[in-house]
């Protein structure tokens, strides 16, 4: 089965496509596709798990927290991106901070890479 890596590079106020990327991760995982999520550039800010009302088009925090429940266990957060935004993900965020080299290797191994 092909592995899919979803790369989120847009921050919470930059693009609405991120919500669709997280939905896609949940759907793919439901059908047992190997799927991973990578937060890079301004996308690392999604790791703040913003508390927004469900009616907000930016309300994806609950979905991000639920990724491990759908067996999406590979959630990579770009360490350099966090440093450039002077940001550290909270301890309860289900992702791992990794180097850009680790992200590059991960994306090279994925069969399909989609970006938002």
C-alpha cells in the first residue's frame, strides 16, 4: 500500500486548505493507508492547538489531537521552523520535533507527498 505524507506549510491565518489536509489524513487513516503529517514553515504554528470555536474555519485543533487515535503516529514538526517562529509545541501535542534533514528523508521515502 502506498504511503502518503501530508505537508502543512501554511499557518492558521494563511490558508483554509489546511483543514482539508487534516481531514484527508483522517480519511486515509480510516482506510488503513500509511499516512504521516509534517508541519513546516508557518505550519508549525498549528501545533499550538488553538482553542477556536467549532464554527471557525480554522478549528482543527481537535482533529490534530485525534490523529494518533486514527493510527496516524508519524507527526513531524520542523525544529528549525519552530526556532524561526520562537515557538515550542506544548507537551500534549502528539508530534515529534525533528530536523529538516529528517523531514527530507521521510518525504523521500513516501510514495505520495501532498502540500498545503
